C-alpha cells in the first residue's frame, strides 16, 4: 500500500482479550519538533482503533474515522500530505478541525 505519509498510519499492537497499545506508526520526528507541522491524523485514527478493538465501541470509532474523512474531503492538509503549492495547516489547526467535525458527526447520531 502507498500511504503518502507516515502521518496517516495508525497502529495497534493487540494482545489477548481487549488489551492493546495504540499509537501512530511514525516516530518522534525530532526534526520537526516544536514547528507545529506534524500531522496528527495517525494519532487520532489510533484512537478510533482503541475505541473499536479495546472498548468495543464501533459507533464512536466510525464517528472518529468519518470526522477525519470529512476534514480531508474539505481540503485541509498538513505539509506532509499537501500537493506542491497547495495551502497547508499546522498540527493544531488540523486537530481542531477534526474535533469540530467529530462534534458535528456525533450530533448527527
């Protein structure tokens, strides 16, 4: 699979039962630390995995995933997933946009 960015890859290390460790696949990225350009989507999508696999809350997981999809469909991009010359937003703006979309998504349900 071509992902386009490590910032888009959630992961889970699952044990027996409902125990799991959820985190993005990317590392700490010290080269961009403090610059506000990191893509928070893998971390957010890891939360969706936690909701689904450890907490058995499929509806909440689907809401998180739909919120991320809505934000991406609206055209928001962090620098790692933007096309050349495309406008970008920083870490906080992307996270805030997903939080707003999640609030709207949960209100629909």
